[in-house]
């Protein structure tokens, strides 16, 4: 375990051509205080959690004190936003302090999100608000707990600076960790500027650092595109299987290493609704839940296009299909596991779809339904235990359950083993919007951050029963109006 001073900082990105980034100094928040510290993320950079108690820690994460080897920059990128190409975006409020190499020889970007203006801030103020940093912090940990690749967060700090969104809100800094923050849009900016040499340098950088098995190979760029397509497909399959919507799947929010990146107005579905739109500003539902696989396809076309100067036309053309196969295979696998099935049989996809349709028609909570299905008993004439209470259409459910029973029999499924398997893949706890909202309100009204900590610990282990935490597994209480999340963060 390292002290702050022992962290081994470097910034390999600054050894790329200067057009890739701009050097910038963070603008610290006045009178900062620690809102939440994530020991699990500290372990990724070998940081001793006790270090979070030191005043120097606050100075470090506030951008006030630079550690040796760190070289703060804002990186350049572009991207397709809601289908339209925006030629220059870049880190408008995120500052990359550098990278820390841990004892396992993994490299972690350390980025301050909300640390002030950069040359890419455009009309923005360079700040993040406490509300949205809490959401990003908690969701990153929730996704990680669910086994979904994601950026992580080391901590949140807030300070005496109000930031104007629809109203004044406390400013905050989220300290984000990721293997890299490079996006599809980082490639797009050089492609559309016809800077193909820079494009090649970027591709080699990503390969050397993140796909090292491709390094030096003649077909490395094709290999890169192929792997990005596969990882992205598998990632979106995981989002679909857990019922999560990103909300802003612009190409500047798509990670080149296939991790969930840039949490904004995301949402976990409560009752199953394929048309679920979590982003208040997404008027036409471009990024609705059911559209995510198609948008992923669109985005893979965009990254394939951006890599086209380095890759044969036939491989550019093939990439979206590679993506689609990876997504469909992984989704089928995940949904079979959610039903507790070990084998793959013809008709399994229909069994899944029919259950989803029933959930949709009956407005059944997606997470609760799968969790309860583990209790299905093949020897019980009804077999459905509590699930029946979730559905208004009892006949539809009976019809489905009979097919499920036959399907389980066809692979000689053993109830107790199936139950254990299902509880290991169907979470009991997800970051329901109202739970996040409650933690945010406590933080904003009373500077009480205990609920953030409670959720962080709970969501890090979403598959176990947590005694005394039953309420946190409940679907949105019917008396609560749904919380609509705006894009402003
Ligand atoms: P996002 O939709 O949050 O992923 O951001 C899209 C682009 O807008 C990125 O280039 C961000 O850096 C930039 N941006 C978002 N919010 C701000 C802000 N408050 N100040 C400066 N730039 C911002
Ligand atoms: Mg973004």
C-alpha cells in the first residue's frame, strides 16, 4: 500500500504529438471537503485508504497539489452527437492528471472531472455539480458490482462554489479512474481532419497500451477494430441484460476499450419497458433502451469509418456484423443464465421474449421478477411462489410457466442448483433512481453523506442478501412519481 508521495505517476499521453492534448492547470474548488472516498477504487492504484484522511489528499484531488510525474492535460476529441458530427469537443471539464502504474503492472488514468475550464470548455463552465457526481460515482460502483466493465471513481469532493444549472447547485469534483478515457471520438477527430498520420499514432498507442497482443503485427489495425467491435457488442449485451440505459450514446461517450463511460442521465429500468427513455432531453428516443443495440451498430460503423485509412475496406464493412454477432451471442448467453438454463435449446430466445412481453404488458419490475424466478419449483403445481403477485395477467403467466417447467425438465435441471446459479446472476439490488435521489437530497440538504456510503457498499455486492436492507430492493414505491433526469450535469 502506497502513501500519496509513493504513487508512481506518469503521463504517456503527453509523449504523443502536441495536437492530441492541451496542458492545463486544474482550478481548485474553494474550501474543499471530502464527500465520499472509495477504498475499493483506492486499491486499484495501491493507495492506502488511510491517506484519504490527510489534508494533502484533499489538495491532491482538488488539483491544488501536483504529485511528481503528473502532467495535467485536457485531451482532444470530436464525436457524433445525436447523429450529427461535432468537429471539436475534447475534455471541457475533465483534466487528466496522469497515469498510475500499480504493483500488478496495470495502468490507471487519474482524471479530475469538474476541475475547471480547459481550452475545450466551449460554452461550459468546466464544473460538475454534486448531484451528478454522486450519480456517476454510485453507478460506476453498481456496474462494477454487476460485473459490467466501467470507469471507477476514487472519491468525490465538494467546495464552496455554486454552479448554475437550472438552479444554483454545489460544485464538485469526481476523481475518475479508468484504463483509458480514449473514445471513438478521439479517432474521429483525426479522421475527419484528414490527419491520418496522427490517426495511426493514436491507433498504435491504444494497441500498445490496451491490446498489447496485437502490437507489432501487420494486421494490428484490423485486429483493433475487430476487438473494439466485439467488446462493444458484449458490453451493450450486458447493459440490455441488466436493464440499463446509458442515455447519451454519442460516439464521444463510447470507450475504445469497451467500458461504460461518461455517466449522465443513465437509468436502470424499474418495470420492463423497451421504450424506456432515461434522458429528459432525448425527445425522439434515439437512445431509448431498446435502441441501444442498433445505436451501438451505428457507432461501430462510425469507428470503422474513422479507422478506414488503416484498415481494408472489407474489414471496415465487416465490423458492424462482428459487433452484432458478439452482442447477440452474449445477450443470449446472459438471458439463458438469467433463466437458470445451462444448455442452449432451440426456442430459448422465444421463451425469453415471451417473458419480457408479459413483463411489459403487466408493468412488472424487471429486477424483482428475475430475482423471484429463482424460487420457481418444478414439483409444485403452480411453482411460481410470489411471482404471481407481480402479474395482473395470471393466465399468461401460467402458460409461460408451463413452458418454463418443460424447458427445465428437458435439461434435467435441479431446482436448488438452479436457484443458486440464478441468484448469482440476477441482482437483488440495483441503483434505482429514487435511491440515488434520496442520497443526493441528504447530501444537498444536510451535507449528510452517509446514504452515499450505504449505497456504495450495498451496490458493490448486489447479488447477496443484505439483512436489514430489504427496502433497498423494492421497486419504485407507487406513490412516488418517476424521477426524470435532465442532461445537465
Ligand atoms: P457529455 O455530454 O457530458 O459527455 O459532454 C459532452 C461534451 O461537453 C464534452 O466535450 C464535455 O467535456 C463538454 N462539457 C459538458 N459539460 C461541460 C461543462 N460544464 N463545462 C465544459 N464542458 C462541458
Ligand atoms: Mg462525454
